[in-house]
C-alpha cells in the first residue's frame, strides 16, 4: 500500500516547528499543560518527542549506557536514559533531521505526573544541570472515578504554574489568547479523534503504525492553527481512501488492538509482519491518549484539568477494562496485543492480570509481547515474529 501523501507534508511541518522555536521556551511533558505555556507566550518543546526520535532513529542504544554510567538504572524509562545520555554526549537526531545544533535551551521546565513519576526525575535533572525553574503538576493517580475535588487540586497547581510563568516572561497571561489556544487545541484534538476513527471502516485506511507518525502535531503543536490545518488534510485523504475502499493493509483479514507503548526502533519490522499476514492494527491506547475532547475555551482551566487528569494512563484497572470493551466493539477488534515494555512500568497493562480479564470478560484472545519503547536489548525479532504470526493464525481460525 502506498504511503499517505500527507506524510510528506509532515516532514516540512515538523522542520518548521523545530526551526521556529525561540525564547522564551518551555519544556513540557507530552500530556502536560502545553496550552497554559502557549497562553503565557512560550514556545514549547517536548523531551518525550525527542526520546521517541532517539528510539525511531535507533540511536538510543548509543546513549542509554551514558546515563547508566552516571547512576541511572537499567530498568527505568528508556526515554529518560536515552535523552539524558544524548545530552551528556552533546548530540541529537534533530541535527540530521532539521539542522539544529542542539536541543533548544529552556527558560522554564514543566512536567505532569499523570503519565508517570519518572518525568519528575528526568526533568529535574535538567533543572539542576541548566539552572532553570521546574514546575511539577501532580494530579491524583490511578483514578476509577474523577471527583470535583480532584480537578480543583489540579487547577490550583495550574495557577501556581501561571504565576511562575508570568514572572519569567515578565507579563500577565493574555486571557483571550489563552482561550484561543485552548480552542485550537480542542479543534486539533477532535480532528485527531476523527482521523483515528476512520479505522472503524472495513478495510481500515490507516494502521497503528501510521498513527504513531501522524500523531506528532497533536503532541508538539497542540494549540496551534498549523496543527488544525494539517489534520484537516490528513482527514481528507483518509476519507478519500474510505470512499475508494482502499485499505492500509492489503486483503485485511484480521483486526487487532494494540495496548502499550510503540517499539520505536522496530516499527517498520512490526508493520511488515502484520501486513504480510493480512492483519491490521486498527486502534491503540497510545494514539488515543492525545484525544482531549473535554477542552472548552469558555472554561479553559477546569476543562484542561479534567482533560489531563482523565487520560487512560492515569486511570484504574476497572476503568481500563471498560475502556477496552468500548474500543473492541467500536473498532470490530478480533484480538488484542499487550506490549510489556520493560522500562515503562506505568504504560504497561499486562502485569496484573488484565489480559486474562479481557479474555474472560470481553471474550477475545490476547497476546503479550515483550520489548521496550527505546531499549532494543529487551526485544527479540525472531521470538516476536513467531508469537505474532501464531497469534494471527489463531485469530483467523477463531
């Protein structure tokens, strides 16, 4: 299947984003309050996106040992170790890809532990090393239900972030600009949701692997007109594929749900295995993590607090099971793959019996594959191919 034409446009879009970053710059976690930072007048850079680039470029293995030599453990987040290792080496894939001599220097560093606690250790390393203020947002974690008091707690922390940000930029937040950023973020998020939902069509016009590439703007350009404009183009092309009955996988025969992190250094290898076996990964927890459809420019602070607190990774096991049930039905899923990412404990859902609950309560087969987001020492090509192909054969006969 030919690649989506909009993937070529994405290269230029990302190059423009990186080359346009200028002071004041805030570093932020990918599911953090980027809208507040843009509302304050910061350009925003995302170290997690840089970590993914290190994984996808297969350079992470060079840098992870450098972080381990200065005391970071072998089984902590490999985004963290590869990113800090690259910093210690004075290197970045942004040089080759976009002509940057280094990652942009921050004026403020912000993280949100709705994803994991290790972002605190990661971002505070840079705060200490670079002498930059660090602000952490600490929402209640692992929630089955979200209460008003939970949201109020996050809003109070957002107000503290705004106070620090205003001091750094030297002026008060422009409320109208902030509302416009939240509006654009909501529009981009809804378009992203519609893009992912084209995979409900049979055959699906895109795969999980396409999604991991196309998601870059909703991560790093959330709250901008450029993100909205690009996703309109993406949606147009996917809808045209649907009208023509063009599937992302030729002779799609099996539809699979992926839970957990991408294995960045082996995306092509994995996509080829599924395509060769007429299997399409039609939906994933990961790509859906950037659907923030709660955003409301008329109530920006509360809607941001709700959006960033209710994300899947921050929820309890019972909520996650109900979410899987909805997605399996919505996308006509035949089977589910859990990626047991060895250095990403927080975004691995296979370790406390959830796959067995999916099989028992939702009635579909599951497979657990071992690997990692960046550290390929935890991943076996041969073992994974055997397990995946056997699983697909099982689903075809199910």
